[in-house]
């Protein structure tokens, strides 16, 4: 459970992204939840977000190689996975990632907002086609995290500083 809390802290500000079809392109809205990670909502027509997801999918082999490497500098392996929600998809980070029979297994790290497919703490087998991002840390440096990087870029300078302080991550530009 300690690993779960540590990973939850790392992704505290970028926990969930929900795609709504009726939002304006490139509009990001933030919903704050007491004691839970904020939710960032974007449109499914957001080309920058779609590009970030595409890049994550195309580079998933880097995550896989790092996970299998046994390098002790690599920690906090997480995958972001989409789940059906009433207004589109809810994207949720899973932690404690393992590979079993060539399939990813992970634990739901954030309290779902609108999907009923999963609950906080559930351990599930991940459908590779539903992976929308990946991340791990390498001596506190964020590796992967394409959607995190995009949402951080869209934050105000004050929000970025708070995000960096809260997550204690080095995010190289």
C-alpha cells in the first residue's frame, strides 16, 4: 500500500482526463476534488492531446523495456488506460504495473469520476489498445508522461510551479 500512496502523490495533479465530444478543441477544464486528484477534461477533438496519446502508444516499447530491465533507478511505473464513461472516455492511471503472460496487470490508482467499469484499488488486466499514456521515474526524472507534459504546458506559471512542488518530479522540456 505504501507504493500505491507514493505513486498517487506523483500523479496527484494529473490523475484523470475525460474526453467530452461537445467541448471546444484545445479547451482544458479543471475540476478540483477534495482529497482526490484534480480532473482535467479535454475534447476528443483536441489534436494536441490525440498526438500525445499517439506518441505514447508508439513508444510503449520504451516503457516495456524499462519495466523489464530491473534497473533500480526506474520506479513508479504507471499506465494510463481509458474506460467507457457516460460522456465518452475516462482516462485513469494504474500503478503497480506487472507483466503476466505477456499482458499488463495494474491497480486503479485514482477514484473514478464517471466510469462504472472499475473502482479505486481494483487490480485489472489491461487491454493494450486502451493504453493512452505511460510513465515511470528515473532518479526523479519523468520518463514518458506525454499527456502529463501537455497538461502541464497548458497550466499557468503558478499552477506549473505548484504541480512541480507537489509531485517532486524533474520534467525536462
